[in-house]
C-alpha cells in the first residue's frame, strides 16, 4: 500500500473532523435543548442500544466510573434515563433511555438538522449535489473501517 496515499487519507479525515467541529458542530453547540455534549452522546448510545450497563457505557464513551456515576445521576434526575438492577448480577447496573429522553434526543436531532440546513442553504445546487455524492461515498468507505 502506498503510504503517501494512506497519509493523505488520514489528513483528509482529520480535516473533515476539524470542519465538522468548527462549522457544523458549532450549530449543535448553539442548539438550545439544554443537553450538554456528554449527556447527548450517552443518550445517543442508549437510543441505538436500548439497555447497556454502566461499565459498557463508560467504555463506549471513554468515561471513568466516578464520572459515569455523576453523569448518570444527573440524567436520572432529569428523567431522561433509568437505572435497572441486573437480574443475574447484583453488582451490575443497567441503564435505559426513557420516553422523555427519546423525545428530547429527537427534538435535538431535528433542531440540529434545521441548523445544518440553514448553514448549507446558500450553497449552489451543484455543490449540494456534489456534497450528497461525496457524503454517500464517504459513508460507504468509512463504514468498511472496523
């Protein structure tokens, strides 16, 4: 494999990440839902996988156990997630998203979608079509990475 091409691909992905955070994620941070980024990431995980243990969530989100407990406590108080004792192991605490948490996440996603749409609405149609083609190809390729 040509290391120069691989290096350019890494640089391209790094630039995409930077653009996401500096251009599109800026809109996400401005969205007025009251959900902090870490809480949002946790809700997204539970939206996709309905029940996870605290340990599993911590590993997925790269959060230490003490920080995980604090985060979960705050989301339980807000009514966005629930704790469940594991039937097989009393040391394990499972976490699930509540209906309120699902609704809050769906609202956030809709607001985020609207903000991104506003950001790209001034692009010419040709650029939008190119963005769609490139985005679809990007998803196809990156989906192959394990």
